C-alpha cells in the first residue's frame, strides 16, 4: 500500500508541474497539452504498475486502489487550494450590488 501512496504523490507532483507549465502557454494550446499530459502520465503509471504486479509479491489491487484513492484526495486538495488562492487574489475593483452607497 505504501508503494501506491508513493506513486500517487509522485504522479500528483508531476501533474501540478505540468499544469504550471501549460498555464503559461496560449489558451488555444492548453487543452491539447493537458490531454497529452494525462495520456502520458497514465502510460507512465501503467509502465510502473505492470512490472510491479508481474515481478514483485505486492498485491496489485491494493497498490492500484491506494494509488487511485490517494491521488483523488490529493487532486481534491489541489483544486481546493487553487480555488482558495483565486478567491484571495480577487480584489473588488468596482462597487458591488449596493453601488458604493454607505449607510443606506
């Protein structure tokens, strides 16, 4: 199970690094690169998990379940951080629905 958790952390770090790189590119290229990155990361995960299943005594189902579960938790946490950061960086530059009237 620890192997699955380690793989999930490594996968998440690579995912976040790739997202930062893609975020700097033009908007027209971002979707294609994100899909290509996902396919590449899944391929790498398969290349790592298949030999682990074939050549070690690790329980493949446990490793895969730990990987999937912990990666999901890390992804939710990363998305939450991104949303919270975006909300903090928003500054009200115009008056809201009240129209800037104070004390009415």
